[in-house]
C-alpha cells in the first residue's frame, strides 16, 4: 500500500512539474531480475506485449519473434511482459517462462519479470496507459499490444486478436520506426 502511494505521488509530481510522461519514464525488472529501463530504448519504436505461456494466443510468440528479427536493425524493440492476470495462464517462475519461450518459440527479444497488468496493483506502465488513455486502453486479455514511438508516446493499442504478423501491425510498426 505504501509503495503504491509513493508511486502515485511521484507520478503526480512529475506531471505537475511540466514533464509530460512518456514510456521512457518506466522501469521493469527483466526476467533475469535486472533493472530494465524503458529509457534505454529512447529513439526506437517499442512494442510492449503482455504474454502468457498457457493461452490460446501463446502461438503469437512466433509472430512477435518474427517482428523482432525483421525490424530490430531498423529500430524496433519487442518487449514481452509475462502476466498471470487472465485465466491464470502464466503460472510459471521466471526461469520456467524464459525456458518455455526459448525452447518453444526461439524467443530472444527482451522479457520482463512477471507483472500485474490490470487493476490497482498493475505495473506503473500499465497504470499510466489506463490513466492517459482511459480504462478501455487497459489490456483485456493476454497478448494485448502497445506500440510506442521513438519519442516514448503510445501510437497504437492492439487487442489479442490482432496477430503480430498482420498487415495492420506491420504498417503501424513501419510508421513508428525512427526516421
């Protein structure tokens, strides 16, 4: 509770000091337990996806890896955010999640530690999305995608049913890539 209060106060102070919040203001823990600051991706497009290993949409890992492989040298970072928020479909430990992704989908894009992505306990990045863009922008299920442009602003949100390799996603990513 105290941590949430401090975070909320910090967000208010940042906003009242004339600083427009962006994705670059947030840090996750990586799946390996190290700090993963989104500010490290300044100047790149970022696709943030809440993931789960036991979901009907889990095969989207293949499409996410394909996007990462195709666009990473052009300035795209794919970031997987494992979450157990929907249907208990990500019950594993960090080591189990990482192994599952590597063995089954050859994932080598960055993954965070498991996070809450909805509600009052959601990671601050997801609370920022809901505060900035309305509760309707919060993930409704696993494999919800947020596209962030090179300046750290969200330029698109895509529900689970939008496949990573779809024409819609490719066009949006190409438009968001750094010039």
